[in-house]
């Protein structure tokens, strides 16, 4: 058992909550969906979690065979946390949970959003029909974090790390990128303000930004 507490219920849902239902546990998994991270990187992605709580959640997730710790080969030589095969099976569950929550009328839409969350949202809301004949590689530089995006044959591939020969490079922060894609901020406005820097094919960037429509919010209880 990964946690000190249990529902004592034989239902699979109850056992899943025994394993990942503690505060921060699923967000740790979210931070590892795009690849391994050092403890310091996890803290950067979860700034409101104390070091002690984060360390405890990692221990619990290791005990549950959801996360493992390993040492990178030289020259890096640092210890990283990564998802196990069982942990990676949580990805479609977390993506579906996030997509469901984005329809909530109580979603705190002005709250800050992290780098990995924005990149994962690209995969969640990718419109394959809108991609049509687009074939392009992008590099997204969000502060010190670098991600690659490849769109081809109406499919999207996302990952941590630089792109090979990108058609365009977008340098910005997670909040600005999210505002341009989902909050109707004009790209030209962000460029004039210096909030985004672009290299490469501007037309490919314009196509990219239009590929991720979000679902309409659900009706509130008062109007349902």
C-alpha cells in the first residue's frame, strides 16, 4: 500500500485512490508524463508543494510501483524520477480528467499554469482535422524548459527536449503561450510586448496556434 490510509474497500476505484489519491500525488505523475525529472525540477513544477511533502509522495509512489528513481549515466550522473510502465498507464486517465475539469464552470481560469500542463494540453485539444496537410516541427522554449512538437499526417507528437531542425522556434512563457492559444490574445500583441520571440516560419506558427480548441464550459447548476 502506497499510503498510510486506506478506504478499506475492494473496489478498483477505491484502491486507485489509495494509491494516488493523496494531495499532490497525481500532480507528481503529471510532471513526469513527458519524461524524467530531477527532484529540483519537480519542485519547480510544483512550487506550492513543500520539499518534505513532495519527498513523501515520491516515496509512496515508488512503493506503489508507479514511480522509480534511477541515476543517469555520465556525464550527467544525476538522480531522476520517472514513471514505470504502470505509471505511464495513468496518462490517458489524467488527460481525460483534465479535459473534463476544463469544462467546469468553477475552473480558476486566471490561475497560473505550469510548463508541462500547457504542453500536455496541446495533446489533449489537438484538432487533427484542422491540421489537415500540415507537416512541421516546432521547438518551444518556455524559460529553461525546452519541448519539441511534431505535427504530421494529422497526428501530434510531444516531448521534452529540443527539436531536430525545427521549422519554427517559439520562445515565451507558459502563461503567454496559453493566452495566445486559448485566451484570444493576438500573437502580434505578444510579439510587440516582447512576451514571445519567434524564429523560422511565421506561417507555420500561425497554423500551430489554431489547432487546439477547448470545449465549451458546462452549464452551472443554476442554469442546468
